[in-house]
């Protein structure tokens, strides 16, 4: 990666981190002494539970965030799912 590209990428990352901290109160991908990165399950939940704010911060389409939430929730649920319909939903989302 070129230096210019890296500088732009780092600036964008810092901007998103600051916005997540300000709007949602979460430290995202920041190092904590002896604990590793701050991104955890609660941060991930907040990301998907607040799709409007998340979309504004990340510039990812809100509908895509909502659909990814459905996909990930379905994957971890313990209920029986209709695999053909789920596959169609996943393919339509991709």
C-alpha cells in the first residue's frame, strides 16, 4: 500500500472511531493495555442495533446493515430454518 493511500485510510479509520465514540459511546478497534482491541460483542450488537447511525458513520448502506444483521442472527439462532429461503436471502443480500 502506498504511503498516500495509507494516510487516507488511517484518517478515515480515525474519523469513524471518533464518530462511534461520540454517537454510540464505544471505542472501536483501539488498543487497551493487556486486553487487546476494544471491539467486542457489545460493540458488534450496537453496530447492528443502530443501523441508521452505523450507516451514517461507515457510509455502508443501511439496508445492507439490516440484512447482514438478519443473516448473522439466523446463523447463530438455534431454531430450524428453511435453508432454501435463507440461501436465496443471502444471495440477494450479496
